């Protein structure tokens, strides 16, 4: 068994992987509702002769055991859910579920892992160790399918020594991949804030407690959480994207509603920042005669790629693709529930290039025009199989 053999198998199943991806893309399902997607994946696993069991309702886990004895185990993860976005692409495989779209590439992840499973099944007589396949629901919605599957034991019986995840990246050309060791993606928390005052006529502000003005002071002051309290060497982001003050030109409302996000890469600072934000907002509101309900919904932790695992995985990727096709990634302040795996097991989360400027495939994830260059599947399946086998010591 060598990389040329794996590359040949990858080329042989390319059309099948594309067909699977197009089927999944045309039939997207939202987080925690991946019923048909799960059934489709289960059917493909059965065709390969692989046994599986369900977790987190729609999640699936299967094992591929090499015929040669070894205690080594590596897990490969793909997510399956879609987003509440109406697709704007005019393609044959356009979403048939109005208002739902695979705008983050999870269809590509799932079809690629099915292809990897097929390659590994073909090679099982030639390798030692066990590959655990994780088809995970609900990456896009708190509390995240990863957290549920971990609680239900997805990383036990057997426990993997490494967990690998692959995610599309429209900033990287198809045919290339990207890696970053150490801290890579941010934690994410949702902020829901209600500032309360006493509404009334805009021409008589002295009779009111203006929650709009209180909110303005709170918004400005909260930015000092990042600019004056956070360690400049540790990235933090505090952003508010929604504010509702349902008054009028001459009506001061009783309350103002805010929604925002806080992201960082340090769990201790994350906890400290939560306390500081809440105390600051409540204190400002009280000092101005109002009150503030500051609610924080804790989201995913930060994602860390274990240094040694990532270094070896990158080296194997360079061997498989050539050094010129393996790129360095920068820190990214978006969030991913793969972070849960990275917090409890040695993990490596890398990026698969899916960009093709000549075909206009350049849109960012989470947009109505997102698509992937399907030629990326010529490497996605074989590369993951190669990386898994190398981590197993083959």
C-alpha cells in the first residue's frame, strides 16, 4: 500500500463522491433535523458492508478495522447539517428545500468521508489499526452535535489517539490544503441584553429614564472589555449586530434589546470577561436610573490543533500533495464545534481548498451563492485516507 495506490482509488470513486455531494446538496436539512441525510449516509455505509450505530438522534458512528492487529485508533469526523439560507445558485443540484442550503460545505464533508470510507474498506486487508467514522449532526447550532456525541461516548470504545477533521475553505484554491498548529479558531458566546428604563414623550426627557441613551453608554463602555482588559497577545472580539429600540421620532421606549457575540481563545479570560461585561452593563444602567438584564449563552470552546499531531499530519499531507500545495493558515475568529473534540483529545482540523476563480466559485461560506469546486474531491477522499493510515502507523 502506497500513496499512488490511494490516489488511484480516489480517482476511481471521484464521480461517485460528486454524485453523493450533489444529492446531499439538493436535499439539505437543518441542525438536529438531519433525518433523510442520516438515512442516506446509513445506506451508503451498508453498501460498503460497514456496521454503524446512531448517536445524538441523527448522528452515525462506524468502525473500519484493519485485518492486521493493532491497538491504534484514529477518528475522522464530518458534519451533516445545513443552514437557514435560500440558495441563489442556478445549478442542477440546487437546494430543493426552500430556505435551507448547504452554505458551509457540510455536504462536501459528508460525501468526502463516505469516499474515504470506501477507500479504507478496499484497503483493510493491508493496514493495521481501527478507523472510527463520525458523521455528526448539528455543527451549526448550540449546543453543537459534537458536545452531545462526546457526552454519549463517541470518543470511547474504542478511544482514538487522534481525531481529524476536514473543512472546506473558499479562500484556498482547489487542489491545496491549509494547516495551523496550536490555537486556530475562537470560542463563541451569544449575548442577549435588555436595557430597561421608563418611556414617554420625546419632548419631555426629564420625565423619562431613556434606555436608548443608557444603551449607547453601555455599548461604548463594553468595547473597553477588549481594548483595556484583554491581553493584546490573546485575540478577543466583542460585536453587537442587533439593536431594537421600538420607539418613534418623538417616543422614548421603555426598553432596548441587544444581541451580540463574544469570542476569544483563552478560557480563563473568557470567564473573566463574562463577569466584567455583566457587571459593567448592569452598573451603568443602574447609575443612570435604569436596569439591565445581561444574559450570556455559553457556546463552543476555542479550537486547538495539537502541535505534534498537526506537525505530523501536515508532513504527511506534503508527502501526499507536494509541499507547494500545503499552506499555512492564520488564526480565524469564527467558531466550530469540532473544538469540543480538540478540548478532550489530540486533534487536527485542517482546510480543504475549494476555490476556482475561473468558474466564479469564490463566495464565502454562509452566503446564498456559496459553492465548491468539485475537483477538490479528487484529493479530499484520498488525502484523509492517507492521513488516517499514517497516524495508525501504516
